[in-house]
């Protein structure tokens, strides 16, 4: 019975991590995607693209605010519950400033991008530059956040200088970074597609609009997943010499990731070519759920490799 408790806690934490880190990665790439689509010159699609950009940006704004609140709560809990680990991510000035700086700048750029939507409607290039800058800054925040975890995973002292921001060239860090960036693009399409389906009855912009945008988000998600698989292959090439016999936890994680990814590609592949994509909106909901399955497996696998002692010790009962 005592062994089941840490197992249940582990998988519950992985699911929550999949939901919140997935949402953060998705929100980070939305400004770039809406910026680039906004540069499309076809007049017949101009209204659709404009509404899509505003809807998607609203999703990113709400999602980003929620993740920020959860992140602050998690850091506060870490500071009080695990004070010996807190300096790895909450150390002042570093590494906290290295993570908080890009987050604040990226959030400011995104708010400017969203707030100036109408004022810059005739200055698409300038508006797009602001959106792209927001995404790049948020990706930099992911870079620095990932860099703070490297000393912890290697049992090195908590970083106090900027050296941790430039890992060795042969480090798996760079492969994980590539995986994160490609995931961010793919999740932006998948999560936004699910958001559009959920808002369908509240924001009724017509069937033609939803046929166009649901097909667009499915394509972004599908092509992003192909890039994710390429990054995953690169990462696995570096993992194989390090990973010995698969543990039970790691076996389950691999099964969840593989099954979730294949089902996600299948669902998105069904929607992509459809002229009447709205009829297949449940496929986008299914893609969202299977993506959460894949992310849960992915984060469980990475945790099992880099932090194998997490939730493995029996939890004492009162």
C-alpha cells in the first residue's frame, strides 16, 4: 500500500506538469504563429486571419496568466518545503533573474502585441516583429529555465554565476532545447485548435471561418509533431548510450508517449485535408487529449532519466 502512494503521486504530478508546461509552451509560440499568418496577403482570408489572431492571442493571454500564477505558487512551495533545492531555481540574483528577466520582457512584448492589434492593423510588418519578439523572448526564458535544471540533475552546486547559461557543446541540453522549441510550435496549433472548438458556440464567426482555422491549426500541429519526432530522434541518439535496462516506470512512459503521439498524428491527419473541417471538430479535441497523454509520458520519461529518485521513496504514513 505504501509503495502505491508515491507511484500515484508521481503520475499525478506528471499529468499536472503536462497540462501546465504544455500550456506554457503553446502560449509562447502563439504570437509567432499569428504574426506570420497575419502577413498573408490574400484579401479573401484577411478577415479570417485577423479574427484567428485575436482569438488565439486571447487564449495565449489567459493561458499565460494561469501558468504564471501556478508557477509563482510552485516556487513559493519549493522555497518553504524544499529549501535545500530552492537555490537551484530561486537563487538571487542568479539563476532567478536569468529566468524572470526574459519572462517579464516576453510578457511585456506579448501584451504590446495584443494591445496594439487595432492600432497597428495597417502596419502588419511592425506588428509581426513585436509578436515574433515576444515568442523569441519566451523561448529564451525556456532556455534559461532548462539551464537551471542541469546543475540539479548532475548534482552540482547551485549556480551563482552566469556560467550555467552556456552548457558544453556536447551536452544533452541542446537536444532537449530543440525538443522544447519544436514542441512549443506543435502545441500552439493543437491547444489553439481545441480552444477554437470550445469557443465555437460563444464566438460564432461562421462555418467558413471555423473550417479555415480548424484546418490551419491541425496543419500547424501536424507539421510541428513531425519536427518534434525529428528532435526526439536526435535526443534518443544521445540517450541510448546512457540508458540501461528500462525500468517499469520508464517502460510505461515510453508507451504513453508513443501511443499518444501516434493517435495525435492520426487525429490531426484526418482534419488537415477536410474542406468541412468543422464536422471533424471532435478530432481536434481528441488530439488535445492524446497530446496530454504523450506529454505525460514524455515528462515521466525525462524525470525518470534525469531525476530517478523523484517519488521513489515510500511515503511515511502517520
